[in-house]
């Protein structure tokens, strides 16, 4: 893949292939991000021509799995943005605690750190027993990792600091056991999490939720695709349910924004219609 024009044409061709062969629609994703990741994979795996790269992706489903892992964004950490979790702990989850049962959807959950963080909050608020967290991602490989509930010990210091900053009430070391270079999160946290594949682009709503978290995912979508996903979230939220987005994401220009009111804190909207 040499010239820029050529690259752009190749990328469109590949995205069409992926949609046709595997049913994954990346055509609404930010081109700059996808292009960078594709070119990196192409170089990393030593392809000598675009034709070879394209053939491998079209015909080898195990290689497509690698392709999917490489071009979807999997940046996550436990209690990322502690102020957001403080708001969840102090304002949002206690309100949901008045419900007989709490259903939460974490869309684009990656390797599961966010789902386990929410499970810890629910446990400390004595709400875990009556909650269910659906943690979904387009990428089945990261979900396999998430289900193992393992975190690298070299990240534990950061996670502990985030947890404390988010208002954690226990000793964070209570939530994992250390084993060589890995920390295994307590099984109790996983009992209320269902990990499953879901494609925000093509799949429909599958439940009615009181809280949806989709943070730093739709930033990679174009405006048209964002509108589609916001409609999906609107259809998936109960009245007076909450939607949490990432720091650079907003409902403001969406057609469903009239159904929501923005809370003063962080990036959380409440459905009012």
C-alpha cells in the first residue's frame, strides 16, 4: 500500500469486503483512525501487496479475528476518570437502588475493566445482589479476556489510585488475589456480569435498561453513525434512565437530545421522555 490515494481506495475496498463477508459494518468509523490501524497491521504482518492482505482477510476467518482485534479500539482501565465514578457512586446508583432490579448495559466494554469497576461500586452500595450488568463488545477476543477477570499486576497501582480517588470505601486489595504477574479479580464480581458480542452498528436493542455506559466509543464514529447509535440507546433506556458518555462525546446535536436532560456533572444524561 503505497500512495495515499491508493491507500484510501484500498481501505474502502476492504471495508466493503468486511461488510459483505462477515457482516461487520465499519463504513461509518473515523477514516483516519481505521487507516492508521490497517496500515500498522499490514506492515506488522509483513504483507507484500494489498491483494495478498485482502485475500487473507476475506478467506481466513481466524486472521479476520486478528484484524478485528487490531482495528477496534481497546483502551480501558479500572475506575478510569475517578470523578465520573464518584458521581455514579454518590448520585446515580443510589437513585437506581430504589428499583426492585437494576439492569445496566456497558456498550463497548473491551477487556471488562469498566464492568468490574461498576460491579465493585454496586457491591459497596449493597446493590450487586439485585443488579445485572450486560457488558458487550463487537470484538469476541477482548470478551474472552474480560471473562477471565485477570488484570496485570503492573496496572494494579494505577487502578488502586483510581479507586481511592473515586471514593472507594474498602481496601482495593480485597478485590483481587495476586498470582505471579497477574491479579485475579474476585469471582463474586463476575457473577452479575454477562459478557456477550453486540455490534452497535447493526444489532438492535435487546433489553430495557436503567443505566447505559458507552464511554469513548462513539468518538470513533462519524456523525451519521453516532445518530444511529444514540437512537439505539434511546430505545434501550427506561424513562428516567441514565446514559453516560465519554469526555469528548455529546448528545447535544442528536435527534434524540430532546428526550434527555443533561445533568450538571460529567457526561451523564437522564431520559425524560
